């Protein structure tokens, strides 16, 4: 398992050379610094502590400054531990860049979801509204029955869906595919959506699911190549697909003609 810290920039879309549109989330991943290594001898477990984004010393405190100086780094804004066996060979002070992952890796992304404030059950749990006709029940957006299991003593069961704080909780989206990694520019493109608002901080780590890797199609890239070269790639892919469809159609026509000929001959 391996992991890295990053910041969500927003969503966009990319295209494969076959013309397929893929919605992706852009995650900024600047170099992470190894601040500490936890070992079985000293801590009872193995983990690597990574720090992300520098903080001015006057905006930090002495413990954080001293902790970062042991790694020869500035105090960090975002610090997380990863129980990542693939990172244990790194030394304190080493950099972890986006190229620790590659296109096709399947990851779990953890972040803090968007906060929606104090919300009712309709918004929070997709509850139904009450009747509105003929003066109604005066219970249009109220929570209705709380299902007290027949006690009739006013006791509310635990975990009953009620109004309250909606969002702003730690959550993880699993089984997301990395579409592209660019360590030089410092970003990762992840297929689909990830938790949190724009500029939200994220943890990207190898998925806990059994399948860790999948095949991804080549993307159209407009960097370093002319538009004519990209269009040529797309044209070749389309022509190849059309040729395949034409061959299948001709094979079907030939099979129909052979069947009709056999029928005329009485076979």
C-alpha cells in the first residue's frame, strides 16, 4: 500500500483517442515530505508520516517547528500517517511525488465532505413531504413518525433520522481509477468525483479492494504535439473502428448469401 496528500482543484473532462469523454477530478499534488517513520520497536506499529504545504514559522508553534526541523523541512499545514509498506524504505526528509502512482492504479480518496449546515430530514435523508391538499396536515416538511416501536412512552430509538448537521464529515470514496499522473506539473487526474469542496485537502491511497490496477485508454494530449498530429491519431482510431464494423457487416452479408444459396439448392 502507498499514499500521498493533495488538494482538490475541481472537476473537468478529458478525451481518449477513441473519442470517449471521461469526467475527472484534478488533484494538485506537490511534493510530500517524510516527517517521521513509526516502527515496531519504538511505536508498536509501522507507518510513515507525510507533511503537505509549508506554513510560515510565525503561524506555527514550537512543537510543530521542532518536529519539522528533524526532517530538515518547514512546518507543514497538513500532516497524516500512512500504514504504507511501500513507503517504509524512504528516509526522514525524503520527498514523495505524484509519480508514486501511475495511470491505471485504483485508489481510495479520503476528505472532508461539503458542509450544508443544519438541515431537515428532506434534505439530509431524502425524506418525503407530507400531504398539502385541503388545508393539509400541517406536516408538510416535518419529520413525521419517529417509530417508537409501540412503547408510546416518548422514547426515541437511537439513530432515528432527524434534523441536524449535514455534511462536514470525514468520508472516503473507494475504487476510483487514476487516469493520468504528471509529476512535473504536480497533479493527478482521478476518474469521477472525490469528497470535499474545491481546495479541500485529500488523502490518496491504494484501495483496500482486491483489484489494485486496471487498464486505461490513452488520452488526447495537446502538449508537445501539433493539432494535426492529434487529429491524425483520432482519425486512425476512427478508421480502424469503421474498418472493423465494415468487415463484420461483410461477413454477415456473405453468411446470408450462402444460406440463401443453400436453400435454393435444396440443401
